[in-house]
C-alpha cells in the first residue's frame, strides 16, 4: 500500500512493495584506515556517522519486507575494468591495486572491499559490484530493479557527493523516483554533504527528495 514520508521539497510517496533501499559502498576501503579513502588523503572517521543510520534504515526496510540492495565499488584483480585515468588519479603513494593493510586497494575479494561488519548483507540480499561511481554503470542493477517492478529508491551510503549523487542522477534519468536518506549518507567534506543534499531537493526536487531514517522508520511502522 502506498505511503508518504515527510521530505524536502515535499512528501515522498511510494509503495514499499515497489521500492528498494540501496546502500552505497559502505566498505572498509572507504570507512577504515588503510583503505582507498585514506590513501586519497581523507579523514575516514568522518564517514562513521552514517553507519548507525544505515543500520536503522536496513532494519526498517527489512522489517517492512522491502527489497534491499548493497553496492561495492571495486575492480577485478587484473584491473582490466579500471580505467587508466581513474588509476592514475588515485594517490601517488598508494594507488588502486597496490597492497595496503587491508589488501590490495579497491580490488574485489580483498578485505578492504568488504562491507563493514555492522551493515553486512543478509543472505539473499543482492550485492552489486560496480567499477564506477554510479551503481547503474556496467552493472546488472537496472534489469534487477525493472524485473521486480521497482519504481522508487531510498538511497543511503557514501560518499554523498560522489557515489550517492552519481547513482541518484543515473536513477533519476532512468525514471526512478528517488529519496536520499540524509543522515545515512556522509562525506569526507561535511560542506559537500550539505550542499549535495541541497542540490537534490532544490528547484522543486530536480534530482528527487531528501528525508532521513527517523521519518522513514516512522512511516514504515
Ligand atoms: C569515492 C564513493 N568517493 N563510494 N567513492 O571515490 O563515493
């Protein structure tokens, strides 16, 4: 049955049976010291704030029987799916594919590529491995959503202005109605987080809606 969540710029109406929660890239490589995020010069502790809200969103979505999808950014061991331009732009000291304390940086199957323990996918929940920032690029996400009749997405994860935003923009152009869960997203740059959220709901909701886990949880009860 359709429900409506208070959101900006106005209520976000969706049918939980036709909606999915997508949790973007809550991986050790972005959230823990020694991974990709830190190799790029970031303070990774800034992303920890999103873990609790992501967990709350997962609990609410699972209890409501909603589809839950996780994504992971990373590359094949031979880096054949990593554009040279992306590898060259990663930190000169430790680049994508280089060894680090959590294994090879941003490489599938390495410890750093795993989703943080608190947000581990449950058996049966799809995990999308993506080589890019957007979860639709070079992945099976779109057919997966279409085959299940999904038309609305609730989006959480990191980082707000990079992989969350890129995925949101891809989804918006494909006709999905999207709401970002503000407290379940985070950035290494708090000002980018705030501005990225404003970009979503400005201009009458040009990319979608912004809400939070408390409002989602209350609406799904
Ligand atoms: C980045 C991401 N920031 N998951 N990836 O490189 O946002």
